[in-house]
C-alpha cells in the first residue's frame, strides 16, 4: 500500500512542474525570435538584391570613354625643310575658298583655292604662303609638250626635291573628265592648280603645278583650285618662251626665268 504524499511533497512537485512549463515557454519564445530574425535578414537581402538589379537594369554597364578622333590631316615629318616653317593645324575647315596671288617676276598669277576640293592640301598651301615659305623662290620646271603643259613651283631650293619638312596623303580629284589623249589618264584642264608628288603615295608637300594647257595625268594629284584669266595670260607668255629640256622626266627650266617674289593670301571667303 503506497504512502499518501504530504502537503510539502505536493507543493514541491507543483513547483517543479511550473518551472518546467516556464522553461518550455522561454525556449519556444527564443526559437520564435530566432525565426523572426532570420526572416528579417532574408527580407533585407532580397530587397537589396532587387534594388541592385533594378539599378543595373536602368543604368546599364559603364560606357567606355570615347576614343579621341584622329586629326583630319596627317602631316608626317619627312626630309628637312627647305625653308623654316611650322606645320599647319591638322583639323582645317573643309568649306569655303581662299584667294592667293603669286606676285612673280613675270606678273601676277591670281588663284582661287577651294577647300572642299582638297582641304588638307589647301590648308598646307595657305599656311606656307602665310609664313613666307614661297617668297623669293623660283619656279624651276616648265613642261611645254603636247598633253602636258605646266609650270611647277613651290620648292625653295629650285632643285625639284625640296619641301616643307612634312608630307601628307593625296586627295584624288573627283569629276575630272578622261583625257582624250589617253583613256587611263584624267584631263587636268587648262587653269587648274594641282599639287606635285613623287611616285610614292603620301608624298604631297609644298610643290604645286599651274596648268596652262590641257594635260593628261593619272588622277592622283590633288586639285586645289583655279587660276584667274590674268594669271593664265602670264603663264601663256612663259610657256611660249619654252624650256631648256634639262629635266629627264620632261621639260626643264623655263627659258624665261620665273621667280615668286611673294605669295599673298587674301582674307578667306566663308
């Protein structure tokens, strides 16, 4: 027969039961707080991820800095300059005209240069003229043959080999008619001003030729402008005097010597 618990024993048992209940409630509360904390962290991370995704979608990847555009004209150093000068601005205007007059020992030769035709070449010629590069220089070569009638100038040394100390690419002319003398040549018609070059590409410099009679040439020589009627009259007189035939490539020194006393640049037209 079991003993009946005393009142003291009953109080102690009730106390232990209450303590166990309190502990269980505290453990459940602790676990609930952990779950809530974890849910909050996950929520924050999700919000940040969504915000970052929206930002990237809206802003996109960083655009690289655009590369600097190369200059329009490449004036490349070459042989030493025949006369001191400074290379021109490599980004010249490509529209408008410039009037240049060659004051020569045989009379004035006015020319109108067209930037649109060959902006790099016109830019160089105008720059050289403004710096006095062409002043007090000879025109060493005259060609008077059928199909090639030109006076060549622009070399201060008078040898045909001098230049400004830089060279640049040719700007092939557009719209020249075929030469009636050769189907493969272009007709550089009377009155044109064009730049001389060697047989190598990219060899245009300071030298130019004045066409006083239709000339058959490969379409490789940059056309920079036209000669006024007054200037063509001067060239006709020089051409009538003939050349001495001293140039193996054709023509020679003009028998009527021609010296550019000064190249005068007028205010450019807009």
